[in-house]
C-alpha cells in the first residue's frame, strides 16, 4: 500500500520543489568559423551565409 503523508505540504515547500522546472535556458551559441560572429548551432550564419565551411547563402554586401 502507498504511504499517506503525515502533514500537508506547505505552499512554500511545494513551490520550491517546482521552481526549477520553469527556468528558461538560453540557446547555445557558436562562433562562425568564417566571420567570427555568434550564431545558433547547426544553422547558417546570417552575416556571411556560411555553414560548415561552405557558402550556402549568397548575400550581397
């Protein structure tokens, strides 16, 4: 049989337990190997259009 709690869990204790579920995580950023600007991982660089040392987007400067 399941064990029944002896006391009611307070709102503060309950909220402390739940608090880390809702923290936002910042996206992982990498430096572009071509221009050095930060970009999202596994994405084409918006500044120079390169991805994995290849020119994917032909941007006009």
